[in-house]
C-alpha cells in the first residue's frame, strides 16, 4: 500500500487549495453537473424543445440540435490543448496531425474502415466518459494531499462500473450492441487469408439478445465484487491516514445517480443526452480553467467577449456540421470523436507536469 499524506486538520475539505478553480466553480461545473444534466434532460422533453425544425439538410427536434451541438462542440475545443498549446503540440506533433488525416482518409474510401471506426466510437465513448470522472478523482486526491497512486485501481474500477455497469445491466445494452448492425452494409473481405463477413458481425446484436439475461446477471455479480473491493480498499487506506475529499465523494455519488438514471430508465436518445451533457459541460469548464492562455492567444480577446466566443464558436461550427447530412461530414465528426478519446488519454495526466492541475 502506498504511503498516504494529508493536509493538516480538515481544511483540505473546504479550502481553496483543494479545488481546480474555486469551491463554487468546482461544485457547480464539475461535482454537481451530473445532476444538472438530469434536469436538462427532463426540460428537453417539453414541447418547446420537441418542436421539429429544419437546418440545412437535417430535420430534427430542437432538443436534438442543442444536444448534438454541445456534445460535438466539446470535441472541437480539445484543439486548445492539442493544437494551440505549443508545449503539448510539439510533444505529440505527429499524433495530432498524421493520425487523424490517415483515419479520415480510410473512413472515406473504405466502408469497412468507416463501420469499424463507428462501432469503436460507440463503445469507447462509454469508457472515455468513465475516465474523465476517474481523472477528476485523482485531481481531488492530489489536491487534498493524498498520494495520487493510493487507491488508484479501486477508483478506476469504480468509475468503469458507474458507466459500464448501467449500460450492460440496463435496458439500453442492446441499443449499444445494435451498432454492430452497421456491418450488414459491408462486403466480405479477406485479411491474411481469413474471410471476415460483415453479415456475420451484423448478427452480434441477435446473439447478445439471446444472452442478455446472463450478461445482466454477470454484470450484477461484477458490481457486487467491485463494490466489496472498493470498500475494502477504502478501509485499508483510512487506517493508513487517507481521507477522501468531499468533492470526490459527492462527484462519485452524483455521477452514479446520473448514469443509472440515464442508462437504466430512459430511451437510448435520452440516455446519451444526460450522460454526454454533463460530460461536455465538465470538459468545457475544465479547458476554460487550464487553457486560458491558449484560448486568449487564439481568440485575441479578453473578458466576457473571450468567454462568449469560447462557447459560441465551437457550438456554431458543431451545429453546422451536425446539420449536414453528407457522409464526409459524418466521417469527420467520427474521427473528431475518436481523436478526442485518444488524445485525452495522454494529454491530461495528474502524474506529469502537463496534467489537469499542472
């Protein structure tokens, strides 16, 4: 067990040093945003947001356009960290330039590549969202004076459980697996002498439906094991002087409530709306705090004008892209999502000087 150190007394629970920006900012945008997302999801069922509108080539509800613009916009602002932050850009230059171009080209010329990347995006999105909460948990531990390695595995498993558990054990498991149905539109290919049938992969949802009850029971068992392991780990850490920061406790609780609400008791569309809304809100708030210099250098603005443009420009661009029904644009949005998932896995780290709290 790693050594644990804590700040004197209990000031770390409420002191400014515990927070990424400030107590009020963190509690509103990071800790409690999952609960706000549930409220937003409920508001989006009102007739005003369910009214159908037409933008460019797409006819959808107002709620759809608002939600999609927000979620796609949060992918775009990753550029402040990857392409407009000189230190990070220089460190990972080829990953930020060559890889997305190659993947986009593959998606445009190959139905197989497009479909494989689409299915990967659907499932990676769940894992990626879990890792964002995990990242916040490590930040709050580090800022509270705890060893960021202490309890890392337990937090990792709990965050995965909060997202993956409701998906696999809830009503929307089959909706996720239906992504494999896209393979029905691709031909059989031969790779190193092995024939891979798109139609065969398209039958995965049917097989998943057959074993849905067994998968759900397995998930319940894994949930019980994970919670027991987490409780045992926290007990050992507590005996070694560890004290869990209050924002981390409440963030875990609010995230669990939002995920269970989103994936366990809603439609597929509403589940995505709730889960991705608070994920995007947290990301907008985080980038604003940590990339102010990049934002200022890019927009050449100050004060409220800078904030408005920081939010409005990516929202407008995202709305335009979402409203376009072109396959090329769909491929671009898919690659943006995949690069966001991948880049976030190494451009943010509490264990390096380029981390969340660097």
